[in-house]
C-alpha cells in the first residue's frame, strides 16, 4: 500500500490524539525517613497492578544510586490522565489524588 494511502487512512480513521497524558508526581520525604524506606521497600521500581491511578512507582534516589532524602516518583495511568484532562481537573486535585493513591499502594 502506498505511503500516501496509509497516511490518508490513518488520519481518516484516527479521531483523537492525546499526548503526554501521564502525570508525573515526585514525593520527597525528610532525610529521617531513609531508614524506614531502607527497611520497608524491597524494590527500586514497581508497576502496581489493579490501581486505576498509578501505573509506575519508583524509589527514585535508590534507582539513581543517589544520596539525599528518600524520593518516590509516580506516573499516572493514561486513562486517568485523559479523564483528568477531559474533566478539567486542577493540578492540585490531580496531585492530591495521586498522593492518596501512592499512600494506599504503600500500606
């Protein structure tokens, strides 16, 4: 099939494009939490299953082998990101929902 035909079919049938619908959230903890993190987190990164909000979670400074206070990095799911954009959810609300989702995953 010629490239032009492929492009036409793609744009004819492709209705919407959402770019960068994953919301990142970085959680930085006090240095005193380092011991708790070292004792309780046996992973550097995780892909939690069954959560509609968070799809990736990493113990970021451990992943980068860096010092400093414990840092968790969370990425939202694409469906959550699309829903948030379509509903016009504020950044503050997205942040609060992601922090709560991370809290529940770590319990």
